[in-house]
C-alpha cells in the first residue's frame, strides 16, 4: 500500500496543499496539535507529514516516537505567520549529527 503525504496546520497556511493532492488536517487551535498528530499517525498511512512550524514546536513529545524510524518523516514548514527558523535549526542538527560539524551554517 502506498503511503501518502499529509499537511497539518492552521487553515490559512495549508489551504493550497489540498489543491495539489496532499491530505490536509486543519488545526486552528494550537493546543490541539499533539492529539491531531497522534490521530494522523495512528493508521500508518503517511510517509511524510508536513506541519507548520508553530504546531511542530508544540508536538515534540509526540514526534519522539518517530525519531529513529524512517516513516513518517515529520517536517516543519513556515506558516502564514512567518518563518521561525525551526526547519533550518533541524536541518543543521541533522547535518551536524551526520558529519560531526555544522558545515552548513557554521554556528
């Protein structure tokens, strides 16, 4: 069975993703994000789950379950409120873990 791609975020930030075939899950109440992520991942239907950075920051505990697994990849993306830098920090952390040094941003 093929795995899909989901997008979780506030309605304004994710409204265009449905038009290109991604399954969207609207979460306009940030406090509900952890439970929504649990619900979306229950069926093991998604290979990739994009989340707005605001909600991504609120779901750390729930995302720990996937830290050592290939699927689903939970990836932050900027919302309409702007870029918080969470995605870049995460990428920098992965690179540093892989090569032992932050060769991308030299922080």
